[in-house]
């Protein structure tokens, strides 16, 4: 799935704070958005879906952080919990998409995300055919809606920007491999 989808999922998860802890809703949403982006930074350093994707290990940190945020709600505890929860959800939800190849619609690999404790790759389920597929864009719009409708200011504008970026990406996604390969030659 697209990084914008993961970021929007984080904001949607944090939107419960609008009712539960409105004083921490914005910081929680911004932290969740960042947590949704973090795993995909391994596109820039390391091996994608392996270096910063931890579908099991983020949960080891996220669950105690969530408990801490419930017991001692403060900006820091809520932000940490939202950040780690969204990084965990991102890493695990990549299994629902395609493999990590440049042209995932060709289905040349089933490697979705690396499961470090088991020392193996989890298989792609392909419920979302590839990042930037129409269904991926639909998920971005769906999960961005709470951020757009419930939050003012930065969160709303980041969600709107994410939908705009996702729309452009979805329109050009299948051309990207040719562009990348053309620039390498």
C-alpha cells in the first residue's frame, strides 16, 4: 500500500482521541501520521519492507505504550502510543498488498514483509493489488476522511495533501518503473 494510505490509517486510528482525549487529539494524529510514514523510510536506507518494517516487533513496544497512554494520558505518552501503534499496523498491513517488487502487478515475488523473529518473509495476500492501485487510492480517501472532517489545521491539511499526492501517484504508478529504469541507463 502507499505511504499515504498508511499515514491516513494512523490518523483514522487517532481520530478516536477527538472524543476520548480531545486535548491530545492533534498531537496523537500527527504522531500517528509520522508512525505511518516511518517504516517506508527503508526505501531510502536499507532493504524495503525489511530494514524498518517490524510486523511483530513494533507491537512489543506499542502495547505497553498504549497501556501507558491509558494510565497516564499526556501529550508524550499519547504521541508515543499513536506513533508506535501506527508503525505496527503499517508493517503488518503490508501483508495485505502485493510483493515488494518494482512492478507488483507482474507478481514476480510473494515477499510482502520480513518477519524478523521467524527469519523469513511473509507472503503477499494481494487484497490491494499494488501500491497506487485504484483500491489503494480508495483506502487512502476513506481513511483520510476522519482527519479531514474531525481535525482543524495541520492534520486536516496534511490529510488533504496526502489525498492529492496519492491521486497523482495512482495516476502515474504504472509508468514509474519505466521512468526509473530510463534514468538508470
